[in-house]
């Protein structure tokens, strides 16, 4: 499948898949979307806590890197697990402009370590941030009551509806601790119905730039 690195409206880059007409992040702003959906409406709710985060769709590592950058201000210790079935080539990721756009040049070694580290092994990025990248299909996730927060950032329902099924959201529900939270950029009715069916309480929130709404689900 043909891949192209494109610039989104906030200046940050993403990978566009031409055959699907689908991108790894919002064309309206990759960084803006990540900060709004996953930090503002997810990570920030756990200020001052030691938490475990599961990311569904590790992709370019943007959400993980922003979480690493935000954690000190939020006084958090984070055990971060990113699941990806088809890892992005490291050279392709290192050509993205996230470090520059986030004014995080001093953290370039961390960004590189994040992507050059081995899959399926825990790596220490700082005293307060552990990362494990798991190469795994989402349907094979079998964690039970392990995570406080899930970033659900799979490719969109239009191109991969099977990733937004009741079966997958049951796995997400089981993977969360009691009172755990799942956040996603999605806001389709069919997605909400799947979440409700497995037991989530779902709220609709204002979406990131270019998108009217998003979902947050509570166990």
C-alpha cells in the first residue's frame, strides 16, 4: 500500500495511505488531535497518580511521546503499553517532525529510543515512564483489569470496521480496571452501541479541530 508523509493543518506530519484515503492522524492537525483527545480528555484526569496506559494503535508513537512530555507537569508515573499489529518502519518515523513541532529537541534521544527499542520488551525512558511496544493483533489482547486508561486510536471505522466491534470493545472493557477510562476520536452511533453493549458508560465530548464530537467511555 502506497504511503506518503504529509503535513497536517497544524504543521505536524502524518502518514497517509493512498489506497484507503486514510491517515494515521487527523489532517486537521496531528498534534492538536492527540492533545485534545488523549491528553486533555484522558491523561489529565489522572493528575498526580501512578497509572498504566494501553494504546490501541501505537502507529507513529506520537501519542506516547506527547504523554511522555506531559507526564512531569501532571506529576505522573506511567507504565505505557502500545499495541501495533504492523509496526511502522523506524526510518519513516524518524522523518516525522514531531520533535521540532513540540519544541522538544532536548528529548530527541528519548524519541529515538522509543522507536529503536525492541518490540515486546519493557524499556525505561525515564524514572517515571516505562514503555512496552507489543506487536500484536487487537483481537489477541487478553489483559484483565490491568489498565487505568486506554487510548483507542485504531484506523477509522470506514476502512476497518472490525476493529470497532463489540468483540474488541469487550476486550477493552476487560483490560481496564474498575473506573478505568477509554478515550477515542470516534463518534459514530455504531461505535457507541458496541461500547454500551459491553457495559461502558459513554459520554459524547467536543471533538478536536475539524471534528465535531468524540467519545469517552467509563468502566
